[in-house]
C-alpha cells in the first residue's frame, strides 16, 4: 500500500502526529511519502525504510490560508507519487487537492478544533466541514469535535482516531537514574522535593496564570517545586509574574523545550499538571501532554474536560478537577499525599493506556481504515492508476 501524508508544516516540528503516524506506517511495511513545508531547523531523526520526505516551500500564507501555488505543487507531486491513499492534515485551502487530482482515496484529518470564541469556533467548524466535502472520509481526534463539525450523524462521514504518543520514548524506565537526578537539580528540584511539571502553550486563551495561582495555594508544602515550560505570547508576562509574586523559590518558568527532549523532563518530575481551561474551545481537545505524562509514569491532575477524561482514570491514574485554582490545588494536595499509591496505579494501568501508542493506533485503526477505503473503491470500480 502506498500512502502519502500531506501537511503545510515541517516534518518533525509542531505536530507530533504528522511525524509519528508516517513513521509507524513505514515500520508496518507501507510505502509512505510525506509532502510537507521546508524544515529550516534541519534536525533529522532516523527515518525507517519505506519513508520518503518531499519538502515544498510554503511561501506566503494569508490568515491561515495556504497559497494556491503550494497546493498546485503538491498536486503535481502527488501525480508523480501515484499513492493509493492521500491523508491530508486539515488546512485552509485543502478542499482544492481532491479536485485537482482524482484517483486515490482521500482522507481529511482534523487534528484540532478552533480555539477562538464560541461564535468564531462555530464558523471555523463550518469552514472545516466545507473543506472536507470533497474527501472520501474524515478523521478527527474526539467524538465531541466530530459532532460539532459534522453533526450528530457524523459517523456517516467521519471516524475518530485519537491522539497518541511514543510509549517507547515516554517511558518511566527510559531515563537513566543518574541523568534523572542531574536534570532534577538543573531545573531546581532537590532530592527530597516533589516535582510538578507543566509543558504547553502560554497564551491568553489558555489562562496560564492559573498555574501560578495554584502554586501559591500550595506554598505551605515546603518540599513542593514547580517546573513550568512553554511558548507563546504570555511567556515573558508569566516570568515577570513569578518575580512580582515572589514565588521564584518554588516555581520556575522556562521558555520552550524542544519536543525531542520533553520525555526527559517528564522523567525528572513526580506529578503532571495537565491544565487547560474548561471552556467550549478546549472541552473536546484531548491535550497531548496528558497522555505523554501518563506514559512517563506520572500521576496527573487535570481539568475535568472531555478531552482529559479520555486519558485520565479519575481517582486511579490521577484526578480530574473543576476549573478553579482552589479545586485544582485541593486535588493536587490529594495526589501529593497519596503519591506512591497514584504512581503505582499509573504503572498498573500502563498496558491499558498503550492503546494510545502510535504503534497500536496505526495497526488497530489507521491501516484498517485505509484498507476499507480501498476496498470500497475496488467495489465501485475506481482505483488509482500507477505512473509508469
């Protein structure tokens, strides 16, 4: 089976799905091509046999819309590759591709919903529905998001394929003990400390100051330390707030950590804090950090969104909390008090959580979806023709 994944982002940056799914497909024996934007960082991880990367200069974008020139270039490449399945990660302008090249089975993959206001999010969802109309099948990461975009009968056009992670890399045994202790000291955790970690985006919609509010409410626990790392418009403001509140003794805010090192930082911590606002925008958006923390062996305290509930077994592998600094602090206090029990629960639940490994997602869901699409094409008598 020849499969082509398409997305207007660099391979290996910003969207782990866009890197991990093609890698696992290649490991499973598929002939995989990826058409992506240029990777200016040039940090190439080892690619398995069967994975070919095609970089196309993105040029200018206008309010999220990809230039028609990039779409035309992609269409030309697709005709040369002659894939059986084209798997497109949603972008504005994606509706053009199936119209320019009819032949393979087309998959529209919506990996995130709009995080704008409810009105703008509704407009964005309708736009995604329009974009997907020229595709054979749609995929998304949560049934709630599928319902918002394609309606109550979304199952006629859409299947849910969840977010996942690399359980080999995000693994409590993957970090050497000496390296772990060295990194703990580097980020401000003493040997006797309970280290809480948050890695994510810092922007106003995500209300990152709530993290500092929670930390202040737990200041009476003398051996509690926080490591908070991220990127976005509020990064500098958050660092300044730590200084203004005089909580730098137990809270450290750092700028973005390269994703390739995130597992090391999770491995140095004791508790994961998976905060996202409990709003319409984030309710059906499963946070990638939640499953990464659990895979790393960390009990997780998270806001009680439907996205977090997908991963966290409340009362077992962590606690789901209402979105208030007081409630979040109270829930964290419970996990700190019962840390060994929660940690044991996470390790016991790991085999069950591994259904969210990329390997399992590709083998159990993605490849069967592709096979069903191709079988449907075969029954209708229309199959792609290989270029000679």
